[in-house]
């Protein structure tokens, strides 16, 4: 599969393509860290995986005026990607906070989305779906991260990033034995990823809180939406997945008991469920949520 050349946004930024080419029917924004794990999906539904602006190997943005819109820039960039592919409609697969980007895109361009998969999405209203109190793992991880901040490990920025992720990765799985599978999420060789926490705090998180008003209307989003969410998610609360399932009229929720933020690692069978959903079939365990 020939990889696309870098994608260029309307304001002239280059977005790096991590995988995929002109035959793609699925778009996976910011999905480089889990794309290999979902290879079985892409064999049936070719995907274009790209880095968001200010993420991965894409261009870094320093101009505050260009940063001010936060994730709404990512929504606009997604429409550019669709046009570049020349597809009337696309499937979308998005994880974590990028699930909000995908949902906002579906609201703004409902006629352009065929099917949408939200993996452990951030909630539409963070105030209404707070994170649960820290469990023993979270308490231990936060204490270790605080210690790293007080006494940074020796080495360059990449080495410090790897030390940070060696601790943080435990948050994303319920079974600590699976934590090494999260090792490369930090993509620490890339300056954008080493600087992500500052970008998250200053731009991304505040924009997520502004982007989806409590009364936002998603009733015109008729595309089928599969939401996959674990009840033990420490990063994006399970209540947020239920909230999306209520807001999106043609959505179903696949609940994974005792699973944290990386469901494809802890429950690999959901990979086939995602592929079958893109084939056109709902997973049997996916349910409609109305309360």
C-alpha cells in the first residue's frame, strides 16, 4: 500500500501520515499508537492513520492564535483529510479524547460519515461525568509521577519521557501484566509527544470543555455509532461512554466489565467486533442506552 504524502491543512500545516494510502475507507486520527494492534480491521477496511496537528510527527504549532480553537481545529482538519481521499463518506475510528473530535465531526458533517467507532471516548460533558476516585493503582502511579517531577531522571528529553511512560502506562490497563503493551504510546522519539502534557493542559483539555455544550444537538447524526468502553477506565470515565450512547441517536454501547482505557489490549476479541461493525453488523453484546 503506497503511503500518502503529508496532508496539508487549510492554514498550511503538514500532518504526518502514519499508515495508509489512497485506497483508505477508514480514517483514524491520532491512531498511530494502536494502529498495529487493529491490523485485522484494516485488512478488511483499509485505513488512513495520521497525526493531529501538534501531535506525533506533524507540524508543531507555536502561534497562540492558531492554537486557540483547540480540538475544533482537528475537526476542520478531518474534513480536509476526507476531501484529500476523495471519499463521499468515510468510516471513523477514534480513541480517548479524539472520540470527541470524531463526534463533533459527525455533527458538523453528518452526511460524510458512514460508520463511527468510539473507543473509550472522553465524555461529552466532563463536569457531568467525573473520573471515579483513584484506586490503589492510580494512587501509586500519581505518587510515582510526582516523585519523577521532583527528581527528574538523568538523560535527555527522550529518556525522561520513557521514564514517565514506564510509570504512566499502568493506568491504562486493569491487569498490570499487560502494562508493557502500552510502552510505545508515548512515542518519545517525537518532540511533539514529549511536549504533549503542556499542550494538553493549555489547549486541548480547555477546548474539550468548551466544544460540546450540554444542549448540543446530535439528533441529526444518523450514522451507526459503536461505543466500546470499559467500566474500569481511569482516564475517560465509563459514564462518558453511556452519555455518548444517549446523545447519538443510532448508537450502541459495548460494555467491557473490569476493563480500563485500552480495550483492544485487555479484550482482543473487540478487534473482531469492530471489524464486523464496519462490515455492517452490530456486535451482539452492544446495547441501546436510553437512561
